[in-house]
C-alpha cells in the first residue's frame, strides 16, 4: 500500500518580511520538504532503513518530527501538559525505533495534527516569551520562542538531509 500524500504546496521561503514571517516561512518550507521526501512510497519503503548499522527510516523521521513539534512548541514554549507521542521510559527513542508495526497513515495524520497544533500554540506567543527547559540533571536553561523557531528550522534541515539520502537509496529520487 502506498501512502497518499496530501496536496503539498511547498512555497519558497520568504525573501522579504518581518521576523515571524521569515521564521514561519522557513519552517513551513522544511515541513513540506519532509512530506515531499515521503510522497509516493509504500509502507514498506517508508520503513526501509538508510544503511546498516543505522535503523533510521523516513517514517521514523516523520514520527520524530511530530514528537519534536509537540515537545518544543506545545509542551515547552506554550507550557501545555501533554504526554509524548511515541517515546516512553522503556523506549526513549520510540519515535525512531518502534516502527515495525507502525501505521504510516496514522503516523502522517498525527504529524499533520501536531504541526497544526504547534502553529496554533505559537501563533499568540511573542518571540521574546521565555520559558525554562528543565534538564535531566535538575538544572534548567532559559530560552525564548525565537530560539524554538531557529532550532526547529535547524532540526528539519538536518533531518531533511537524512531524508534525501534515504529516499535516494530507496528509489533513486533526488532533489529538494
């Protein structure tokens, strides 16, 4: 079964605009790029690892980015009390690792819902709004929403590079 990609109207990143327009435009560009890398593939292809010994897959990347969207925009920046989507204490990297029985249709729907929820959570937050990111060692770092946008753009850019290589390995498709 092939995952049916939603209509992806990837727009070029903005060349002009205020800071939020630029940050949101670049982030949306990278969100759509990840979806384009997955379009037209079967469930088995979406679960195909990059190259041994790595277990990284396109579906794992989509699940990871859903988790990251939730984590940074909703839990951290907006202060919502939410559970992780795929990661558990028993499987802290469940988003990336636990895909053997994963349902791509459900995971892509979850991703789309998390992106929309992240947009809504961030819409009314000032870029200067600060929050404390608690660390495992008990300490914390003060951050602002602006940092979250920049980090998310970086995170997508890095993982879209992974997606490029995985997609090329699967069926030879290249390009951005």
